[in-house]
């Protein structure tokens, strides 16, 4: 039997976020319970806050935007995201 290549598998991590739109600045704060509070300057109109959320996380965590998916809470302050690594 041949060995399996680990590059065939992707690891997925889930994070719980509380997003606060219309803030004075973009800011990511890690909470004691391992969740994150994210302050965004964008308004929650036409998906702009979600787009800014993904862009901010990608920049701060040094990953590509396509690796981030909002799996719960598209229209809510409380979101669950999934990161493909």
C-alpha cells in the first residue's frame, strides 16, 4: 500500500464572532472564551460588512479571502466562520 499525502486533506477551523458594524475603526479583539469581537467601519447594508469582515480577517490572519466562509449568521451580529487551512 502507498502512503497517503497530507496535502490531499484540508483542515477546517470554526470561530465564533460577534460583529459590530458602523464602528469608528476596524478592530479584532479575542475574548476569554476563545471567541472574537470584530468592530467594522462598514454598515450592514448589501453585504458590505460581511465583505469587510472577510477582508479584515484575511489581512490580519495572513490567509486568502477564499479560505474564509461565513457558515452561520449572514444577516446577524453573531456569526460562525470556517477557515480552510
